């Protein structure tokens, strides 16, 4: 597998100064250190890769060769990277002591640990999920103990080197030809012990607390989606980085609208006379009142689509469509006069050819003689509409 560019590995420019390179390497070393990623092969490889990049870019001669001839040029000088972790730790002992407070031993451990991630379920109104919103939530968490500053030691006291492992964090035992290294049971691998634990946090460096967090919900989220807020989880242990907060979205249902992917689907109610004759009606949408044109002869269940007026797309530009389904409402009670007009219309319709009953009677036909009869039928239905107040 081809090696990555060293500048890309440390995420610095080719003009980066030593201080910038050192800062970038510290970030990578903290993130991929084997003590923080036990058993993670990918993290081990990235840790070694970052160390190799740092070794080259911090050495003026090696960096000059690399800038001119790349990885192949370094191989010709005899540089082949590191064989393993012990090789890295022995080469960068002073650096790791500075980075991790290793207390004089290049392989000792730090007591710092990352805080746990937290979860929170956020309920949103339908409109809030569609158009986005900013919410303030309150979460229960572990925060740094203010009395001891997160050290876990009683104010005025400090940690001391563990007498069992002498600050290494590891206890080595010999069994015949083998030497077995295990985590120190006294200091739990930190290399240090607290003689006088803080009374407030009992030496944990953290206390239970609640905090308020601002959550920016993007437009277009839906139930089941998860937002990640980096660094808003539990405070780290003994100076470790904080965990993350995962906000689970639960969007409430709407009384009149549903979402199908990025499309917003609703209904537009019309009377049967409006469906037959056509009309312009007003519909209440999520963004206010909208005028909708009902064409003559509209059928129940027919869809009217408005492109680009639906749900904003989370992963991309634009919006889905607004889709309105025509809902034809049939009156349950009519007056005697309305009934007479409908019967008149029905009788005129029955005089037609039964094979053409599926077409509305006033649609254009080639037979001009029948057009006059159809016009009378339309006038009859118009009288019904006028009588019913449509």
C-alpha cells in the first residue's frame, strides 16, 4: 500500500513551521495513542504513521530530502520508519513526557480518560422538523470538580508517584524466561496516587451536574435521525477530553400533512360541484394560505403537485414537492329544491348514450347538435351549484 503524504497525515501545509508541526502531531498522538484505543488496529497504524511523519518533518535534512524526492528519496538515505511502539516511545521519550505527563518513563500511562458520550431525545413539532429550529435543552452530566480543579486531590495537596510501580503504571513480573507486564493495581495504570482525595468529588475529579446546551436543528430532519454535538458529553476524567452528546430526533405528527421522503403531502377538500365545474380555492399550508386552482372535471384522489415547495433536503440543495390530494366531499343533506335540480340533471344524463356516461356531459364533442343539449345540462348543474352556495 502506497504511503500517504506526510503533510497530509499531520494535516499541515508544506510551509508549516516546526511549532505548527509539533502541535499537529500532538493532536494526532493524543487521538490515536494505543492506551486510548486498546486493540484498535486502525488506530495503531495511524499512530505509527503520524510518528513517522513527525520524525521526518521535524528533521531539517530529512524534510529537505522528502520535499525534493518524496518517500523514495528517504529510503535511499536509510530511513525506514519505526518498527513498533517501543521504537517510537524510545525515540520520542521527552516529547511523550511533555504530551502525556508520563513521569519519566516513556511507556507509563496517563490517568486522563475521555468522558462518556450522552444521549438525549428531543421532541419537535412537525413544522420545527421541516423548517429547522434552535432549542435549549438541559442534560444531567458529570462536570469538573471546581474544588480540586479536576485533579481529584484535596486542595493544597497533590498527586504523588505510585510506590508500587514507581510511576510506570505497569508492574513487570518474571516467570521463567518470560516477563509479563500488567497494569498496576494500586494506581490503575496512571503512575500516580492521591494521598488525600478531594472531599467534594471523593477523588474522582468530577461531580454530578446539569447544564444547558443549545441545539441547532437543521431543516428537514425526521424521526430517528441523530445529531452529534462534539464535546457536549461528560467531562473527561483527570483532564481527559469530554465525550459527545447525541440528540435523537422525534418529530410529532401533523393534523393535516404527512411527509413522504422530501415531499409534503396533504389534502384539498372541495365540493362535488367544485370538482365538476372547477374553481379556485384557498388551502392552509405550513407556510400560510395558498391559492389552488381546481380544473373542471377533477376526480377524487387526483394529485396537484407544486414542485420545490416541500421538505428542505438535508443532503443537497433545494426542496421536495408539495402534493395535494383532491378530496371530494358529498353533502349528506340537501334541500327539496336542490334534490329536484339534481334529479333534473340525472334525467338529462340518462338520455345520453350509456357508453358515454363516463365523460362529463359538457365536454366538447364533434356532434354540434348535441352541444346545445350539453349546454343545457351544464346550466342545470350550475343552478345546483348556485342553490348550494358553491
